[in-house]
């Protein structure tokens, strides 16, 4: 049985993590942040090293180990009872992040909606990421060159994923609104489409 899924989509700093955390606190929604998963790896593991190598350059971790880690963590969550594919909706944040990943996950996900957080200009995205660097101690947010590279990676590799899912699934949400207004819009969409 495929996973009933909502995708959180948008540039770095667009607010995916903020919204994902809130949605994940609602019963029957399970928030899965790929970036958080990687940050929880310790640097003495093979994949932890690979993550540091790529993320410090603003690049994506290769697809094969990314999808493998994702599958492993979902399996663990199902085994532990944290996630139940019969009753829960998966809220994916930061994955799939390129066309290849979308194709690799195609047989596993039943995507009900792609929530596309857009509209914040580059200057504001950069300012948000720099604030987050201090708050969350994230090295990849601290360096302006790495931030620029991540925004480029997003434009080149991640944005085409929108076309993969197509306009029928994509819901455009103005991410310049305050978080509570963004949340209000998301909840409205989810209630209407009954994921
Ligand atoms: P942001 O959306 O702000 O860039 P994330 O926490 O989603 O931050 O990701 C941080 C880093 O983790 C990325 O720059 C990338 O190196 C790595 N990463 C996260 N998700 C993926 C993914 N699905 N595929 C490959 N790399 C990923």
C-alpha cells in the first residue's frame, strides 16, 4: 500500500520546516524532514561524512543513499508505531528534491497535494537563513556563498519537480504572509481536500 502524502515544497528559507513541524503535531499527520534526518547523523558515520561534504557546498546528497536512508527511517517509524500508513498522512519536507528522487519514490507515494510556498524574494530568503544560522547553529546557513549555491541548486534541480507532479496537484501558497496565515491557508486546503 502506497503512503498517502503531502509534499511541502519551496526554496530554502520559505518556511517548510516551520509549517511541517506544526502539521506533524496534528494527529494522523507524520512530518518527515529530510534535512533534519541528515543533521541527526553523527559525523563519524559514512553517510554523516557524505552529508557534511555536500551540504557544506550547498549541494544535494547523492540520490541513492538519500532514498535508502529515507526508506530505512520510514520502516523504523512504522515498526515503532510512530507512523501508520493505514491511518496517517505523510508530510514530506525536503524530499523528493530532484526529478530522479521523484521517480525513485513514484511507486511508494500517493501524492495528494504539493504545497508550494512561494513569493519571498531572494533578499528576504537570505536574511531568514542567516537568522536561522544563529538560532539553530546551522553551518550551511552561516555562509553567504553556500546560501547562494543552495538557492541555485533549488532553482536548477528542485524546482523541476513541480512539473513532475503537474498543476492539478500543486497548490500555490504565498509564503510572504506571517506563519499563522500560511498555516491557515494550508489547513483550509487540507480540510477541503480531505487528505
Ligand atoms: P533547506 O531547505 O533550508 O536547504 P534542508 O534542511 O532541507 O534545508 O537541507 C539541508 C541540506 O541537506 C541540503 O542542502 C542538502 O545538502 C541535504 N538534503 C536535504 N534533503 C535532501 C534530499 N532529499 N536529497 C539530497 N540532499 C538533501
